[in-house]
C-alpha cells in the first residue's frame, strides 16, 4: 500500500510504498528515511497513523 507524506524541506506530497508486515494486512513497514521526488531532500518517516495515498 502506498502512503502519502509531506516533504519537510519543500512541502511537496510524496508517495512511499509500505510493505505488508506479516500475515495481517493492516500493518505495514515503510522505510525510516526517504528522498523527496521534488527537491531530493532526505526525510524521516513520521510515527503512525499514516495517510493512505489515493
């Protein structure tokens, strides 16, 4: 499932893939850090709950 995060550097909406964690599909793992597609700034993943991307 994809999750949407806001870049802390430029404010762009970034989509990060969350891999299902284990048997239950309600839990996901996302990278601890990800690069913004717009400014290439390094961001840290915030604590859940996360907003699913549309």
